[in-house]
């Protein structure tokens, strides 16, 4: 927890926080651009990261819809997704930390990092599926699908933690 606290203390400084926000906007813009391009060349297919669970057949049909041009856009998304989980986790944890800085319960700061960690593990599986395509290992798809669901649940918990922090901050629920 000490390493996380030091990281959060550093990233909660106004100039660093502004840089994190700007970088997050750039990463999201890059992902959105590539998603749009991928959707156009694949006939509307998205990425597995955004699905709430999936089967091996769905993985194969989604990846098959990409074609070579689509895989180029998907690789760009995967490259951006190398920094995205660390970025959004740190940004959200820093915001939560600022909001509850004088509150004795600091546990909400950890939740965004759980979401980011699950996102990284999910990304590893999805990268593996893309490199193995069309031979997607059927026994690993349920694990990846479960990770996608778990990541989404952790993101929902992160939003709840942010709401909790806002509530604590603006209702006087913290000690000064």
C-alpha cells in the first residue's frame, strides 16, 4: 500500500493530474478513431474488450470479420491498451484520493487498480487469441470471458467508489 500511496501522492499534484487527463483523452481518442475504422472494415464488429462475455465461436467470428485491414486497426487498439489500464487506474485512484484525502477509510483508492489489473490480464488473453487466430484455444475462452465480466464489474465498483468519495467530500463525511 505504501508504493500505491506514494504514486497517488505524486499523481495527485495538479500539474501531473492535468497531464494524466490530457494523456487519457489522447488515448481514448486514438482508441475511438481505430474502433471507428475497425467497425467500417469489419462490417460493424467491435472488440472483445467491450463484450459482456463471449463464446469461442463469437471470438472466431469477430476476429474473422476484421480481415487484414481490420487487424491493423485492432493492433493499434491493443498498443494503446498497453497504457490505457495503467492510465485510467492511476487517474481515477488519484481523483478518489483527492476527494477522500482526510477520510480514515482509504480503501476506495485500490479499486481502480483492481480494474486495471483485470484489464491487463484480459488484454493478454485477447492478444493471444488474435495471434493464434483462427486456432483460438476453446478451453481459454471461458477464462477470458470471465475476465471481461470481472473487469466490467471492477469498473462499476470504481464508479461506485468515485460516487462514495464525492459523497464523503461534499457531505462532510470526512474529518479535517
